[in-house]
């Protein structure tokens, strides 16, 4: 399992409970996920039931679950996909493994995600600094799952295209960002966010970053 510097386990029993769940799960279960709360106790995810076993086809549209989770993996499950060389988009690994193994999701808090610090890994400042890498990572993520989204839930394709366009904008790739934004808009991404990002394309880079930093205006 993995824990970042802006996270901590929810309580002293979390690790033992994760190990217990993965140890007694059927072999087709490659990982177990517990839910996540922020430093104030607010839930950072959605789970439709208290316990769910989901396959790749179940999870790709994110109807049963979405948001932040903490995962524990079988070692053999981790070996089916290499860890991507991009910080901040772990879904490249998580969703890749789901093509080979199912996941058990338990609606029990397992991780506290501290989002209120300036050095938060996914905060505005960190996102701006890593925007070029995040754009590359999102491009890979979209190319891998595009066909499934278009077949089952085009709006999720639009959702991720929007964030691809946002990362491109923050890294100065305005022309590519505009193309991604048009595709995001036509595939059901938030019209309000798309228009805001479109107008930001005409701003100097410094003001784009200020706009993004202000209350993380394009936040998920």
C-alpha cells in the first residue's frame, strides 16, 4: 500500500483491517479499498453500498464509487502493470490493475487526507508545478480508457478531457488545450468550467496561474 506525505492512516486499526480484508478475500480480488476523509472529517469519496466487489467494467463510469480511497494490494496484482512515472495520477496504475483483478470497496474510513496545507501534493501550487507531467499522464489515461467511456458513459470522457485541457493550459500549451476543451465540451463536461477555462486561454501565464490558485477554481 502507499501513503503520501500529506496523508495518515485513519486510526490504529486501519492497517490490520486492510490486511484482514485482503487476506480473506477470493484470489480474484486484487485490492481492497477503504474510504477517505479530510482533516476535518469530511468524506472525500462516494460509495453506493457499504461493501462492493467491482470489476473494470463496473468502475469505469464511476457510478458506484468515485473520489479518494486508500488501497492495499496483493503483490501479484501490483506486478501486472508497471508503476507509471508520473506523480499525482495514481489512477493510471489503479485502473490498469482493474483490467486483471476485481476490487473490494469497504465504506470504512482508512485514510485522512490533509488538504489545507500550502505544500499539499494535489493543491493548486503543486498542480501548477507538475502540470506538464500531469498533462502527459492524463493523455495516457484517456487513451487507455477512451473506448470504454465512449461506449458506456461519454460524460466521463468529457470530464477527464476537461482536466487534460486544464493541465495543458497551466503548462502553456494553449492550442492543444483549446482542442481538448472543445472535445470535453462536446462530450458533456461542465459548461461553466469549460467557459471559464476557455476565457483563461487569453490571459498571460501569470494570471492563469493566479486564477487557478484562487480557491482552486477548477477543482474537482
